[in-house]
C-alpha cells in the first residue's frame, strides 16, 4: 500500500522509477495541438532494448518489417527506426482527434517518393477514404493522424511547444524516468459519457508510468469527479487483482492500491524472472497487440482469389428463382 502527497503523482512516479531513469534531453515536439490535454509517450527503442527475453527484440523487428512490406512504408522498420512516440489529443468527445509524433530515422528519398506535398512537406496517404495520413517533417520526425490534424501540425512546425507550463513540467518528470507514460487533464465532460457503467465517464485527471529495468515497475493515479464512479473503478481493479493472483500468485504480490476522495492510486512491481516468463508464455499475443496496427489502415497487396473451376462438360445445374442450386446432373447420369 502506498500514499501520495499532493495533488499530482509525478513525485511518486519519480521515486518508484528513479532507478530506471532514461535520458530525455530532447525538447518536446512543437507541433502538438495548442489545446492538448492528453499526452502519451513511448520510448520505443529503449523499451525494445530492455526486453529481458532473449531474441524478443529481433523477432519483433522481423515481424514489423513483414507487416509494412506491402504498404507505402515498405523498407521502413518501426521497431528499429523509431526512437520515441508521442500521442497528443484534446481528449474531447467520444472519438477525439489524435496526433501521433514519431522521432527516429526516416529515409526521406525512399519514403517520400511519389508522395503529395503540403507546404513542401511529403504527405503519404493510406489510399482509403477514412484512412489517416503520414507526413515527414524531416529525416528525424514524422507525424500521423487525420488529414486536417496533420496539416494543422505542419503549419505549426518549427514553433516552440504550446503546452501549458504546468502540463509540460509534469510530462518532463514522467518522460525522464519512464519508457511508457501518459498524462491527462480533462476539465470538460460529455454528459452522455458521464453515464458510462464502467465509472470512467467522470474521469478528469490521470497519470501513469512504467519502466523495464531489472523487472517491471509501474505506478498510476486516476481521479474521477464522482465518488460513485471511483468506487466502480476500484471494484473493477479489485476484481482484476483477484484474477491476477489466481493466475500468477508470485507476480500479484507486488501490486498495491489505495482509493479515497475520488482518487485511485496503483503500483505494481514484477521481478525480472516473472517478466521473462510472461513474455515467453505470451509472446505471440504480445506481438499481435503491439504490431497489429502498424500496417493499418494502409492497404496491403492481396493475393488474387483462385479462379472458380468450371463444371465438367455435360453437367446440368438447375437453380430456383433465388439462385440456389436445387439439382445437379453429372455427365452420363439420367
């Protein structure tokens, strides 16, 4: 069990993850939307390198290359070429717009070949009416999202980040100590969402962080405006804890939760041996979850469907008014 001092849990996350600190010397992207309230980050390269299961990183890289091999991104490997990912959103509505910012190594001449341009920036389209687009700001920065969101981000390129100073400071604390992290302040609530049965309809603040270093360490805090919603979420967490203890008793011992005044605080510590076992036991499922979206919605070349085999010469097929086959007479049969 743990307790947090103050309103925000950044101090706790720093304490829990201090031994896992990773460098975060590069500034935040300046193309974040000015009304950003939610930011999630992944230090992908660092995270892949930290996987304790032998060969896991190489296998992820191979599968990622296969997934994009039949898309406009052929030749690009998201596992090896992306260092860090950011997802930024205003968090408004049921389906808020999201801007994805990727930092890494992007081969401009190869990826931008034949791409349309907006203000001189190559924009790669998915080829589907509702698909998103990818824009290459330079050889080390790519952004993705719907067309309007990406164009607005291009217009902001080169500008300093417009995040609120307090939000930027909290992000910096998480980013310097976590490989996976997220933060959100949601002052506005959708009345329809407030009736959600899972209790997250009145969610107005969250933070979380996770790091792989001699095991897995995670910490999180969520706050909801309704005490009833807080109790619903706490009950769900308790149920998940029970399931986790039943499936993995040794790993569940490092879990703790504290709930009160609409705030739920969680921590989880898993040993390196348990992490290895989990990766080995569920490698296929983890890969599917991490990589299934890498090629979507980009079109993939499909193998042509096999041609239908013609019926033998002399065969008579009788159908009814709806087109269903009612009888077949083979050659030589009367």
